C-alpha cells in the first residue's frame, strides 16, 4: 500500500519538517463579532441586539465586538475572548447582561491558545 505524499507520520525522521506542495496559509483581517455572526450564525443576532441594549453602545464595543467566537446551546453559552485580560473584563462587566440577552444560566469564557 502506497502512502499519500502529503501524509507525515512521526518516526525516526521527526526532525525533518515537510510541507505539502499546495499548502497555503491565508491571513484574514479581524472583523467585529456582529458582522461575522450575521453571516455565520444569524440565529445569534437577536441575542446580540439585546446584549447591545443591555450594555449600551460603548460597553458593547469595548467588550463584545472583540470576541472571537460565541456559541449558545440551550442554557449554555461559550465565549472565546481575545486575551486573558479581555476574558477578565467580560466576566467582571458583562456576565449578567449576557445571561439575560441569550437566556442562559451557564456561561463559560475562555481564551484561544
């Protein structure tokens, strides 16, 4: 059986870094949460609108616009924050508003990386 040429299997030559010929890394500029969610998860838009009303425009821009991702399922909400500092600010200043806007009782805020 012949292995695919782009498949890398750990073994005696682990130190040799091999990249497939057609591998690409694409950089996409960061866009505000509302703009991304309108395309990717339109079901979250009513909750985001309520959240903006709860927090006010200035706090919404400071805390929510920079969020990397948000998922809501039943009474649970998972938020991926930009950094540890951002996560701390969200937990300190926005948890009650998030709970009310999305009608959730379990909110978890994490950071990427």
